[in-house]
C-alpha cells in the first residue's frame, strides 16, 4: 500500500500518528520526509493578475500574436 500525506510541519500531532497506526496496524512502514517546493509557475498562478497575464501570453504565442522574434546571432 502506498499513501502520500501532504501537510505543514505545524499540523503534525498525536491524532495524525494515531490515524497512521490505525490504518497500517502492525505492518512495517517507511516514513520519508522532504520539503515540498512550489513550482515557479504554480506560485505565479496563485495570484489572479499573474494568472491572467500568463494565460494571455500563452494565447499570444499559440496565436502568433505580439511575438517578438530575435535572430540567434543577436544573442551573442
């Protein structure tokens, strides 16, 4: 059985541990802890203004509108 729990460290409490014990009973389990870092796009999409700006930019690219092309030799 594989289960993923995502919570903030401050949310850990004895009730959480008790529920794990109830779910897994006497089976051996492995607990792996790692920081969950937000993807940059995920972070930007949380703000409605940023989200609209990004969605508009994606639409512009998909529709080939408001696109600026720069020759590769100009990037040197």
